[in-house]
C-alpha cells in the first residue's frame, strides 16, 4: 500500500464504523426511553408549593432509605410525625402519605421501577392507591 492511501483507508474505516453502528446507538434511545415519572395527580395539582417530603434530588436517590427510616420510627418508636425539609409535618405512612400525593402509582413509582428492574415487595401488605379506594 502506498503511504498516501493510508489516510483514505482510515477515513473509510471511520465512515464504515459510524454507518455500521448507527442503528445500534440510535435504536438504544428509542427502545428504552428513560422514564419520566408523572406528577399529574389531583393532590399534587392542588398543592400551593409543589414539594415532596425532602428535596427532589434526595427523594430521587434516597426514597428507599427514607421509607426504611419511617418504618423503623413507626414500628419501633411508635412516632408518626415527620418534619419535611420545608418544615411541613407529614404522617409517616407509605399508603396514607406517599401514595396520597403519588396516587398515580403506575405512572410514577412503577414507571421508574420497571425501567430499573426493581419490584418492591411492600404491596404484599401495604395498600396501593387502587385498593384504598
Ligand atoms: C405533599 C405531596 C407529596 C408527598 C406526601 C410525597 N411526595 Fe414525592 N414528590 C412530590 C412532588 C411535588 C415531587 C416533585 C418535587 C420537585 O420537582 O421538586 C415529588 C418527587 C418525588 C420523587 C422524585 C421524582 C423524580 O422525578 O426524580 C420521588 C422518588 C418521590 N417523590 C417519592 C415519594 C415517596 C417515597 C414519598 C413518601 C415517603 C413521597 N414522595 C411523598 C409530592 C409528594
Ligand atoms: C425517579 C425514579 C423512581 C421513582 C419515581 C420511584 N422510585 Fe423507588 N426506586 C427507584 C430505583 C432506581 C430503585 C432501586 C434503587 C437501588 O436498588 O439502589 C428504587 C427502589 C425502591 C424501593 C426499595 C426496593 C427494594 O427492593 O430494594 C422502594 C421501597 C421504593 N423504591 C419505593 C418507591 C415508591 C413507593 C415510589 C412511589 C411513591 C417510588 N419508589 C418511586 C427509582 C424510583
Ligand atoms: C409482611 C407485611 C409487610 C411488608 C411486606 C411490608 N410492610 Fe411495612 N409495615 C407492615 C406493618 C404490619 C406495619 C406497622 C403498621 C402500623 O403500625 O401502622 C408497617 C409499617 C410501615 C411503615 C410505617 C407505617 C405506614 O402506615 O406506612 C412504613 C413507612 C412501611 N411499613 C414501609 C414499608 C416498605 C417501604 C415496604 C417494602 C420495602 C414494606 N413496608 C413492606 C407490614 C409490612
């Protein structure tokens, strides 16, 4: 091979690689869209300030820890009142508090959990919003 062909060969390889793998990364985004958990519930619409118990980032990454803490506090210490990050008091309850605001469990909790492949077993005992109606 003549030395001045090397550039063409490399360019050819790059084009081949891009064209060949394009469907892979292009489809990746289409097949598994990241979930957009929905906040469209009557309760949340009616809130003057659209806040969760803790700030959004803390809830996103740490809601399981918060739920564990709530369960332990209720079951061990028999306390039920929790001060949220804005000072609002919440009853520490999965069904009565979390699911009261996030009553669209399928479009909220499940949307993320299905995507992440987690199936919390809580609903074996705790009532889902549908069961509470
Ligand atoms: C008073 C209504 C209310 C209650 C009670 C509530 N949430 Fe929220 N939650 C919200 C709102 C509003 C947001 C969006 C907050 C924002 O955008 O800053 C949110 C955000 C979240 C998020 C982050 C969603 C995302 O897109 O990253 C998670 C997870 C969450 N909540 C879980 C819970 C859990 C678990 C509980 C019970 C421990 C709970 N929430 C209780 C209203 C509530
Ligand atoms: C923004 C996405 C998102 C939303 C919204 C969300 N979760 Fe989660 N949740 C996750 C992820 C991701 C995990 C797994 C985290 C891990 O294993 O570290 C998880 C784990 C959990 C766990 C622990 C399960 C286990 O087996 O370890 C519980 C309990 C839980 N979520 C409850 C809820 C409830 C109740 C709601 C709705 C009020 C909710 N989550 C909404 C993303 C979300
Ligand atoms: C085997 C049944 C069972 C399972 C499964 C279960 N719980 Fe509970 N949980 C209970 C009982 C019983 C109480 C005590 C109720 C009370 O004193 O009000 C409780 C209390 C709680 C409380 C405080 C009170 C309330 O009304 O919510 C939280 C929060 C809680 N559990 C979260 C969870 C989460 C999160 C999961 C899943 C990761 C889970 N639990 C799985 C039976 C269960």
